[in-house]
C-alpha cells in the first residue's frame, strides 16, 4: 500500500495527510478515499491493456463506490461507467461521465430505467434474458429510439470465489444460458428498436486466478464465431469485472495477466473490448477510521474484545461474506505496543457485528484509533442506518490536501421522512 506510511510523530499518513488530523476534525467512524491511489490504479490498468496493443474501454463498476468525487476522479482519467440502476446512471452522468461511455448491466431493469438509459443515449445496454429483450424492444419503440444491446451470457464457469459473489454458474440468476445465446442474438436482430452490437459476461468478484477468466473468454470467442457463421454482425465484447485485490495474503489479481487473458482469447476477433472493474480500482484506495470505545475482558483465557465505534452497518463485508479487512493502529505509539490476540467487534446487537476474530494486534486501549483497510469498494455504498446509526462522514485526500466529501449524516435525518398516521394516536385514547 504505497500511499500509506507510519511516521513517528504524525502516526499513520495517507498520501501526505496524517489520518489523526482527519479524525480530530471530524470524529469517527469516517471513510477516507485516496484520489492518488485511484489515479495510480487506473493508470496501471490502462497501461497493462495498452501494452497488448489493443486498448480496452474501462467502465468503472459504479456499485463499488458511487460517490460523485470518486467518479469524477476516475472520469478525469478517462473512465466510463458500468451502472446497474437508474440511480447509478444519474450519479454517473452527474459526475460528468459522458453517456457514450456508460453501459447498463443488471438482471432486472425496470421500464423507467430503460427509458432513462435510452433518453440519455448511453453506449450499451447489457440484456440478461429473452424476457428483458422483449421489454426493451417495447420501450425503445415507444421512445422512437434504438437500443444498442449486448447479450450478457452465463458461461457456466466457476470463478472460484465466495458463493455470494459468484455470478457465472448455471445455477446463478445472471445472464443468458450459453446454449441459447446464438439463437437469441439472431432473434434480437429481428426485433424493432433493438440493435445487437455484442456480448457481455461477468463471472464473479474477487477473482485472483486467471483460469476461470480464460475458460469463460474462450467460450465467449466460440459464441462470436458462431454468431458470425450465421451471417450476423458483432462488434463489441464486454469482459466484465471481478479482478481481485489482496485483503490478507492473497496475491492481488494482476492487470497484466487479465490483459493477457483477454488479448489471448479475444484479441484476434477484431471487436471493441471493454472491462468493468470495481473492486480492483477502488478497494485499496479507501479505509475506515474508527475509535476503540472500550476494551472488554472476556471469559478467563479468552481474548478481550475491542469494541469499536464503527459497526456492521458501516462496513458490512465481514458480517456478510466473512471478509477479512486489515486493521492497523493510527498512532505510532500504539503500533509498537506488545502484540496480543483480540476480537475486534462493533457495538451493534448481533454477533455477526465482528470485524475480526483472534486478530493479533498491538495492545490498544479505549480511545485508541485504528484504520480498517481496503474499504474503498463495497464499503460506504453498502452502509445502512441499522441501530439508528447515522451514515459516517467521508473524506477525500489528494497529495497534501483533504476535504470532506460527505458530511456525517445528522441524527434527525434518520426520521426526517417518517410520519405517524393521525389514527395511531386516536387508538391510544
Ligand atoms: N460487472 C458486473 C455486471 C457486476 O455485477 C459486478 C459486481 C462488477 C462488474 C464489478 O465487479 P468487481 O470488479 O468489483 O469485482 N458486495 C460484494 C461484491 C459484489 C459484486 C457484484 N457485482 C463484496 O463486497 O465483495
């Protein structure tokens, strides 16, 4: 993590900003995104593909982090967007990503969402079923517009990742069954309002081995040849996202290896190529600052609990996927304290509100601050206000600068949209 360093005086520093400065000013829990890391990772990815002689369009998967400032930083690097809802489409447009660089994925787009996408004139709609294709044809005709469509194929390949984030198996809800793809493509070409331009796939997330990609892309290549053999036109391939990062001791998925897999399996087909990375770009660029509320003794012989002021409502990944996030102290003094085993938990009333069991950490007492690492993707976006906990503040650091990019939610906002029907009080009488 090149942007993070520990200094004797300042403690943990991200880019050039001491994280204690941010925590002093805003309190915790607070999310911090590093703009420099986002740019560096985007450039490494783009360079890896450029080196194959066949550049790809990089459509950032907005679901990983939909903050306007994050989208703007990536847009300035040349990124497009992969969106999965009308809300994400609007966010991408608001952030300044041109419609011509936006692709709409997702297994259940509503008619208003299709309408919005067509009116905005986005590059491509990834259709996931025959049923959706019919619906899109109807909407496009009503709008008097033509939808550029890629069919998302389910290649029936095991991505070798967590079951909840695997998407390319026959048993998953995603994509069109492989053996129906060519017929549906031919059918699409006959539908009014539909212009089939290509195929798409996405086999899952946090993938660190290249073999599943290779297998899936080889199947995609077979489909391209079969489609062309039917005399049909195909010009675009969307290779999905999913490249994994190193949360613990995994080897991070290498962009160069992904570029080689895509180039090797699909490069000779003469189509435009695109990818939809989310986690790989944004994950390592973000962290979550938290403070130890108290240190609680457990049963005799058991590790103590460090109860944090961050919880599962902020960072849901550990409770949802048993995900491992690195935890490090913010102060240099804490960082060199003798190590011990602890359970790191949040204050929410569920046992699943645990950030790490049996972690070896330097001794930290109440008031000590720490950072949960690799939270830039699927962190803030998955937060809730469970237990009436307001959404945490967000900060962006960039070189020596930092700025609040989202205020901590005010407690009163939690019930601002609630209303009590008048008869509730009447029945009390
Ligand atoms: N394209 C499509 C169609 C997707 O469904 C996804 C992610 C991506 C691209 C981006 O995948 P990435 O490059 O970020 O792996 N909340 C889970 C991850 C869910 C991923 C859903 N789809 C987590 O925290 O691990």
